[in-house]
């Protein structure tokens, strides 16, 4: 009996190990014909069985393993960890049991983090869950960070979590605008240069500025209508709830003049960038000028 575990590497491996415990399998077998044949041979205490990790197995190695796998008796378990199977292996699994575990996205990822946190005895605020979901990380890296959070004393605030999480957050328009508006010019310029070194298109970065400033404007107007918006009001901001909440926090400290000035600066930057001048220079001028609107410190 061959069972293939595919999809997200973390979820597939976890499910395979759980199945292995139920079937009395304790360790992975080297993915070679010799080792597999030995693992499948009946022992003193009953039939054999094997677990194979195929993540680094090439097509030549697979062709050598395939005849043995085709002849596995129904009563002998062979568990295959193969998150991203090659076309030939995927074809082999069509007539066998395949358990697929897609990587969760969006709301499913939020639920995954919440469930993993509960399993570890953590009670995470919604803002912390959304922050973790926004990080550039796979599920295994997120699991390690959740384990780290169990060492902190509650309550686990967003500020406290941000200080200890070692994963790299995505460089977003929000981070740039926040650094610029708070007068942290060195930080804003550092983020701009990081994007430039990564090969990001300057007009895409300008678009991120534009989107974030527009979000701030919507948040500012919402706060004027209702200084204490409820959860259902966040939908009006047309943004991810995490981004919406952070925009509301920033908008609380903005005056009408500062917001109008930010929009004017954005228009000027777009005219420079799209008018044949150096777009990265236009972005740097925009970042520095935004800080002066709020009278922020020039400290980094």
C-alpha cells in the first residue's frame, strides 16, 4: 500500500509522521532500491514498511525506485513525502492513494495560525495573527516563531511580538509611508534602497505609496465620521483588516493639512517620475518631504 503526501512541505510531513506513528514506522528509509528492498522485507515481528523523502530525488533515482513501489503488497505501508511531485511521479500517484495538503492562503492562513497557536497554549490577538500571516515565511518558519512566543509573558501585544519575531516582513507601502510620515528619513531611504537592490520597479513602489496614502485618506475620513469605528466599518477601507487597523492608527495623528500636503507631494512625485526624470530620486524626495509635513524627527 503506497500513500503519497503532497502539497505544503510542513503539512505534508506532519501528516506523514502522524500516519507513520499509527503504522509503527519510526524512521525514514534512504531512497535507494537497496534500502527500500530491505525495508519492505518481512522481519521477525511481522511485515515491513517504509517512509521515503522524495524531495531531493531526481528522475533517474525515481526510475530505479518505481518498480519496487509498483510491487508493494497491499498490507505493507510505504509512505512517500513528495510535496511537489514531478509529472512522472504525479502520474504514478493517480492510481494510488494521494493525500494533498495545499498551503493555506488568506483566511485559511489566519485560521491555521490561530489553530497552531491554540495547540501551543497561546492566545493571540487578531492583530498579531494578521501580522504573522503577512510575513514572508513558510509554515515551518511560522511554527518556530509561534514556539518562541510561548516563552513570552502574556499579554502578547503586537509591539511585543514584532520585537522578537525574526522573520523578514515584506517591504510594503505602509512601512515606507509610516517611516516617512513619522520623520524616520533614514529608515524610509533604507527601505527604498532595499527595494531598488531587489530589482523592484520604481513605478510599482510609487503605486504602493499612492495606494497607502489613499488608504490613509479613507481612514482619516472614516474617523471624522466615527471616532470609534467597529469591526464591520473596516470593510469600507477596502483593505486587509490588518492594513486597515494600522491605517486607522496612523490617521489618528494626521491633521487635514498634513493629509492634503501628502496628496500634493504624491502628485508632484508622480509628475517627476513619469515625466522622464529619475523615478528613484522622485521617490527619495517624496519620502523626505512627507516627514517634514508632520514635523517628525530626522532621526533614523
